């Protein structure tokens, strides 16, 4: 279902996106495409969470049974988080600095964004792969016991090892680094969302329709951010931090974690389809053959013009008003009934 929904979203973006969405539709397309990649990776790696007396972590029980693949998979989930921050930055610039939106169409700026995302992803991979302590006494023996539970001769993955209920300082430092990175990324999203909301409320040049449209898009982005946070980041942060607080994660968490994890890409696409009016109406038209009546009004023309610079916007508004008046007069002349009768 996840692959189908995201592929369907890509089609909706291609067919039903308004021209005034600009580079925003490409951001949505990148989200949908990357969600498809995550779904394929999830099924390929076949990730499982484990909670035992000595271990808690994640493993792959197929031919990709190595810590490198589990670390790569974990690092890949930093990409959606980074994209969401770029998403919020785009929304903020649309309102506060409209002239900067053009940067998103420039190759050098795109390369810079890709470079930043790559650095964050590579950093997360390094702390996953090399941050945990695997030299503690009893680590290898505990790993062999875990392999026997899965009827395997060898097992590897991302493990936090507890020796006599204690975690090494190196592992504690790594887990705290996870927390720090997640807090910074989350605070960046919250700050940009709040700044965008306040700027929308303060901006006096926005019409009522534009203000409503910007708030609706911001709401959709916020919901889109909550989906991975609720289904991916919050569960795993709890999973990481419970041992630091002296608690042991419940065994049932290991059973439901992969299923909760796999739901995220599907819900991500569903949120965009349901909350973005263009795609919601497009989906309704494709699935049920219903299409909302398109009403062309002067308000829609003003709404499209408001995204342009102030001088150009004023000129375009005057031209639109004159054109609208001419059309109204012409329609009035056509509809006038002549006062003539054949009986006279």
C-alpha cells in the first residue's frame, strides 16, 4: 500500500499541481520518491528489534545480516527529517523573503542542500556504526546466544550491550549524541514553523485567500512532520533512553516496532493527499469521477498576483481589474433584451 500511495501521489503532483506552487511541488515529489525507497529498503533488510537480558537493538535476519546495513538503514531516516527542515525553510522564505525562493531552482543551492543532507546522514551512520562499545567482556558470548535464538550461526546488527545492567561510558555518550542531534533537528523544525506562522499573521500585503492558503499549507507540513516523529523518532528515542534511566523496554515493543516503523511512509503520502486541496480534488476526480466546479473570479487573480513583487503586483492588479470590467460590460451588452415587439 505504501508504494502504491506514494506512486499515486507522484502522479497527482505531476498532473494537478498549480503553477504558483513553484519549486514546492518538487519538494513534495522528493518526499514521495524517497518514501518509496524507504519501503523497498525496509522489506529488503527485514529489520527486527531485539530486547534481551544483555541486548537491545535492531538486526537483519536475512543475507544482509551485518551492522553496516542496519546503520545505513538507520541513517537513511535522517534524510526525511532534513527534508522537513528544508520544507519549513521554504515556507518561511515564501512569506518573509520571497526573492530567496528562486534559490531552490538554482543548481548551486540545490548542491549545497544535498551536501548538507549528506553530511548529516553520514554523521548519523558513523555514530551508529562506530559509536557503540563492542569490546566489553561478555559481548561476543551474548551475541552468540542471541544468534542461537534465531537459529543462526552468526548475527550482527546495531546493539546496545548491558553488562550486569550497566552500559559503558562510550555507549552512553553515543546515546546522548543521538538525543542531541534529534533535539537540534526538532527545535529547528519548531522554530521555523513558529516563525512562519507569526510572519503570516503579521504580513499586511497578503489577501484573505493567500493568508488562508499559506496557513493551510503550513498546517499540512506540520502534520507531515508529526507522522515520522510519532511513528519513528519518538518510539526509538524512548527505546534508546529507557536503559539510560535504569528501565528495561517492554518485550512487546520489539514485536510491534517494525510494523509501526513501516507504516510511516504510507501515512506520509496519505497526509499530503488529504490535506493538500489540489491533490485531494485530483484523487476524488480520478477515483470517483467528481471534479469541483472551477470558478474564475477576480479574487483568484489577485491571489495569484500577490506572490509577485509589490510594483509588478500593483500593475498586474490594475490590468486584471480593467480586463474584468471590460468583460463584465461586454456580458451586460450581450444579455440586454431589446425593447422591441413585432406587434408595434
